[in-house]
């Protein structure tokens, strides 16, 4: 299974770029986040035209939204409504014997204080609920993939400056701790860092505000693919498609590819 996860930042706006990714990376499964399209307007025929006959989506107008595109049959998985918000951040399907989850963790706003910033409080609560739920429904022997925009860069080498970003949402100690607990919940393996050493700087997101994102290279690794231990021996390769950030009208995130033996 060649699986790509990508925060597309508007599916209808970047349908052409999705086609480029399909041609370049040749994925079997695509997990999308921030599709920003309500279900009645989802471009289902366009996705099928790219070779993905099996499409699951959960969308909202101009906000959030997740999808899974698959060349093989995809059986939907029932999920909780995280934090009771109904804000379309998680979708899952069973594909070729693997349960694939496309996840969009709340960004958390600008102020890393849950007492004064409801968005940050939502982010922490979302992570807590997901961490508590996962062990109740499955075990470490199961074949699961958790992929998406986690909106957290956990390692010092996942950000351009560890010291300067310690108090910036996405790299604060409380977020890193929460993500660590989530990872420990099923012993998840970071599939990208399985191939790219933690000592190597690696980013998947660069702000639109940067006048020259490549020269400044002030990125963060917010997009992740995790697998349960049962799939670790089947990991074959990983790639962060940094070149996609050069494209015309790009997303501020780039696709991440992981190849897994099924």
C-alpha cells in the first residue's frame, strides 16, 4: 500500500494539484485534511476520475473536513464525535486488511493557554479523548494506520528553532506531551522517522506569511503517518514531497508518502 496524507487546504481549489500528486507519487490510498467542502459539493466524479473508485468523505463548508480516497474497496469505520462538536476532523476505513484513519487535529489558535484560549483547550481535549478511546476499541496486534495533520511538531528537529518555538502553539511542551501519550496508547510507530533519523531536520509545513519559504526554511513537521507495531516490519519507504511547496497556488502543507507491505 502506497499511502499519501496531505492537508490540501481546499480540495476544489487544488484538484489539479491532487492530480499531479497522483501522477508523481502513484498512491493507492490518499488521506486528505482541510478539504473545506460541504458533502453535497464534494467532487466525487473528479476523484474517481483520478482512479479512486472508493471515496469516503466528511466535509463542512469552508472549514475542516477529511476524506479517504482508495483504489481498493473501503469499508467505513464508525467513530465518536470528538468533543461533541461535529466538526469533521476524523474519518476511517478498512482497506486491504488495514484500518486507515485520516485525522485533522485542531490547530489550537495563537495563545497556548487553555484557560484564556478556547481553541487551545479544544485541541488538548481532542487529544485526550482520542488517547482514551483508542485502547478501548483495539489492541497493539491490530493493523492500523493513523495519518494526517496532527498540528504538532514533537521533536526539536521537527521545527526550525526549538528555543524560539517552545511557547508557540504546535511545539509547546504540553502539546508534545499529549501527542506522546497518544503515541504510547497503542505503541504507535512514527513511520517517517523510521526511515529519516530524528537527528535530521524535517518539515512538512511552511507558513504563507514567509516571503521566501525556501530561503528562510522556517518549517514545522505537522503531518505524520503512524502505524501500529504489527505493521512496523512491513514498512518499506517514506517520503516528504517538499517539492510540492513550489507549485503554483500550493497548500502550505506538502504530501507525505509511506509505503507498507499489506
